[in-house]
């Protein structure tokens, strides 16, 4: 990564997280980072916070960078594809963060042989604890995949998958922060119901979810085994678990992932039709 020049086409929250993570990890120098956006205030904020180069001119960014991160909203991808088709360097790789935009739709609008890597990060990347899946486009090389992996490892954990599984990733980890926030909010509500102050309940609920996830990742133990460590015979945890099972929590979460995956597939089909020639 240290010999590459990386440009972010779109400078929203995800671009900011990747810039901050790359600098924090020492993966790339600030002089080798570019960002473009239509918002002057956002560009000024990134330049002030990180010292990166900023521009409103996408052509200028594309001329300077051999790694281009497509980080605009999916709804505006069609507006930037013409300049990408015309000005993306032959030696550049396009790393797409645009949710629901298939590789085939991008490749169809770019020059023949363009190298594309599609990714599905989540919002936890902003906190340096993201979960990202990356998928190889038709012409992407091993080196391109290594660049994409290094970029997202600076903001969390990365898995490499076939693109056909990215809708499932969207349903699980892409949408997952929303499910977890709902669970945290519900746990805090429960704490308030039994007498805790709202701020205390929310802190305890959030830290409990964070600590439990960290325990699983650090130990590599099965979640069932970690669950059993908490559930003493006739104790409080097993009483609570019985209530959760009776309420169908496990099935409801599985159904949520499945429903979000189906919706991701629908949106991807619509996006492919919109971008198709």
C-alpha cells in the first residue's frame, strides 16, 4: 500500500473512516491520499483533520491515483461513471464501496479490462471495528485484492468471498449494526424497567454487547460454549434465556438476516438495470 496513491471519489463517513484507519495503521502516507466531494466544508474538514489532498475535480483525482475508492451513494453512481469510464487510469484498480452495485454493472460502463473490487463494509468501520467482505471482479489481480484487504483491515476485519455471497453479507453484517443497536436499546429499556437510570442502563448494555463480542473473537470459542459459562443451574441467566427462546429471538434474528438479504438482491437487480446500457 505504501507505494500506492489512493483517491476517494466521495468523502462521506466511510471514506473518512478508511482515511483515518489507513493513517492510524501507517498503511499509507497522508501525501498519497486524495478525496473529492461536492461539499467544500467536508473537504476542508478532511484536510484539516488528516492533511490529505482534496479537490472538487474528479478528473484531477483520477489522474493522480492508481487506487480509486468509489465511495459515493448508490443513487449517484450513474453520475460519476462517465468520468470513470473516460479518465480511470489503465494501471488503476477501482474499489467500490457503493452498496448494491454489482461488479457486472460497473464493468459494463468502464473501459474493457478495467479492474474492479467490490466491497461490503459496515458502519462499525467508523469506530475501527468494521466487518468487510471483498469480492474480486473479472479482471482484478491478486495484487488488487491485497490492496483492498489492506485498506479495509485498517478499519476492522476482512473476509474474501465470491460476489454471489455479498447480498448475504449485506443482510448479516451490512445491516447487522441496526439489529444490534435495537438489541442494545431493548436491553437498556429493560434496565430502566427494573430501576436503573437510563444513562447507566445504556452504558451497561453497550459495554456488555461489546465485551461479549470481543470475548468471542479473542477466544475463538463457540458462542454456545460462552453462553454456557454464564448459565448456572437454576440461575438468573437461564431464566432470562428461557424468556428469549419463548419470544422467538433466535428465529426473529434469522428471519431479519434473510429478509435483508432478499431486499439486497432486489436492490442489486434494480441498480444493474439502472446502470445498464
